[in-house]
């Protein structure tokens, strides 16, 4: 333990299947309570089976867990780090029980999402609260670390990856290569109640500025709702077709909405978008996500330290302030809450 406000750190993520037998139970967890046709669930299942039924997200979270523990060992605060997922093992409820049994009373949660939205922030807080409430007298207090879309430790590594992608093209054409920043689409009824689009736009602008990119835009991917429900667009593949029609023959896709190369990146970008670019004759380079970049891991440590030691400084760059530490009660409502 360390002198400060907290006893432990909790890494919180989405989770993913570790093999073919896990795919359907995992998707049932993800889609429970949502009106998603079974045909759509089976379609998404095929995305996982395309890669042997295993999502890379768990291995990537293990790598981040190891890197973060090493960073805290080296620089402090010296706190134990646990890991729990929303939808697959290790599940949040099991991890929080383990933490309670170990005597943890107050923990800081780092959620692997850089942006504010119901699914990227509030839902995780609700999941954590439900798991804590189930512990009864052993319930611990878990506070979520602020979103980090405009933190230099996220923007810098992402910009470096965009610059590296552009070096794959001849220097004579680099300034004209369009960069598509992609993020997971969400329903408009969710987007209207949060700062998701505003934060994504700012993060894209900051990364483009640091990478020296002039031609860029924000697009979306991985839509899963029914055609009758409005979701954020343009879709990345639709925009690729439009750029091709306008004469584009080179392209960089930068998944700024994700911190690791999980299934939405591997299938929607590295498979579908890449196949479309090959079909159209576009040379496409997909920028890496930040993963365990040392500057990014150091950022996670700094976000922990600023709360643990109640430091007044909140690192942020660009035109938007650092996000709040404590979310207001009405922050990022679920889509259903906004329906008449």
C-alpha cells in the first residue's frame, strides 16, 4: 500500500472470448437486454471465428497490466493493480470480490476508453457500482479516473503512429494523403447526451496537428444497430468509396477511438476496410494503436498519481479543458433515457 487516498488500482475493460467455445456466451453477455436480432449476433460471431474465436483484447490487457505494474513499481505510487472486465473473464464481480477479500477499501479504476459516452464511461461506472453493491458489508469505494482524450500522453503516441504510417508513402505525396481517424459509432440518441463527438474531434485535431497532417477527418466504424436507428456517420467504408471516386489512391486509417488492436480494429479495419481498399486500388496503411507505448503507460501512472495524491494539476492540451474527476449525476445518459 502507499500513503495517499487509495489502496489499489483496477484496470477495467470490455473483455473478449479466449476461444471458439467462448464466443456465443461472450456475445450474449454483451447484448443482454438489447434488442439485437440473433442473426446479427451470429454475424458478429463469425468475425471472431474468422480469427479462431479469440479476441486479442485479453492478451493486450495483460500486457498493459504488466507494463502498468512495472511503471508503478518504478515511479510509484506503490499500489497493487487488479483487472476486471465488463463482459468476460476476469469479470468485474469476481475481481472486486478478490479485492475486498484482500482488504481493499478504496480503489481507482482506469477504464480503457479515452472518451465520454454512456457505453464508454457511465455504463462502466454502473457495472462497478452493481458489483460493489453485491459485496454487501465488504463493498469498497471505486472511483473512476477521468477520460484522457486530450492528455499529451495519449495524443503524442498517437501522433507518432500517424507520422510512422505516412512514412510508408513517398515523400512527394505524403502531404496529400488523407487520414481517416476512426472511432466506434454510437446511436445518435446516445451521442446527443454526451461529449463523445466533441472530444473525438478535438483528439483528432490535436493528433493531426502534431503529426503535421493537413487532410484529415473523423469517421466511424462498427455500427451494430438496426437500419431504422440513426447512428453516427459517415461510415469508414462509405467514406473510402467517396475518396476513391474523388481520386484518392493512398490513405491512412488511424483508429483514434481505441487504445488497442481488438476485434473492431482487426475485422472492421484490417479486414473489411483493407479488402475494400485493395478492391478499389487504394494503398492503405493502418496506424497502430497506442497499446503499451511507454509514454501512454506513463500517462496512466500520472492519472493515478494525480488522484491518489490529490494533485491540483490536470495535464491537458488543446482547446478543451481536462475532463472532470467526478461525473455529474446526469452525465452521459443511456439512449433510452432520452427517448420521449
